[in-house]
């Protein structure tokens, strides 16, 4: 099928706009893949589909789609970061995958479906984000407490009491001691149904006499 240049330019422009809407939401939240990344992924996917269509009957759109999905999978994996038990970037990776799908739709000329899908995605990222912040979900945190080796047992007990007061449950404990300096480092892995700002026990832990420093994540 012959593709007119103006039609191709229109599809490319729509891909830039739709990818930009998703990317703008990610950008204002400070995510690693923001406005430029989402625009390029969406526009690039649309270009590949436009190019495959312009090749004529011998081209295989299915292979083009498979190539896009494979490439975007590697890109999405790059924005996912795991730190101990905390995984970040999953929503951004899903957004990158989603804008690639938008680009495929736009490249195939399904502009109406692409616009409706973009509106739905923006609602999910904004309205549902507001809603999930107010839902009683399980959150995981880690706290590193520093003290002296000779205070190990008492320090553990005092920290556990403070965690219990703020609704934090200890799911795992790791201890590290430096024999030369006598320094002790206790890492508590915690679970709670409160938001991070509500559950932060840093101030209470620093009030304990034997605690020298606290790091909360």
C-alpha cells in the first residue's frame, strides 16, 4: 500500500504528542525515563510501522511489532532499580512499554484508539496514583542503627520496642560488628501498612541513649 508523505508526517506528529503526554507525567515526578525518552520510543515505534507498511505486500508487520517489543523490553529493564527488598521503576518501565504500543497503533493508522488509550493511561497514572496513596497497602523499609558492640542485646530490644510503637514489624535483622573499633551496625528490615512519612522512626531511635546514628530508607 502506497503511503502519502503527509499521512506519515501526521502519524509521526500524533506519536510525538501522545508519547509526550505520558512522558510529561513521568518527568514531573522525577522518574529516570521522562519526556524525551517516551517521545522517542513512541515516535520510533510509529516510524518502524510506517516503514514496514511502505515496503509493500512483502513486508511483515508482525515481525516489526515483535522487534519493537523486544527492543523496548531491554530499555524498560534499564529503568528498574532494586535496592535490597525495594524495587523502583516498574511503573516507568510499563509506561515505556505502553508508549511503544501507542506508537504501533499510530503507525498503523489507528489514531482514535491510540488517543483513547492515552487518555486512559493518564487517568491511571494520576487518579489511581492519588487513590493508591490513601489505600492501606503493605510497605517495606530498612533502618540501619549504629551503636556499640557491648550494647548489642539491649540495643536490639530497645529498637524493637520503638518499632512496635509505630506499627513497624521486623521481618529480618542483620548485624555487623567491627572488632577493631567496637562499632555495631544493626540493619532492620521492616514491614508496615503506614506511609513512609507516618512510619519513619528515626527521631524515636535517636532518642535512645545507646544509639549513635540512624539511616532510614
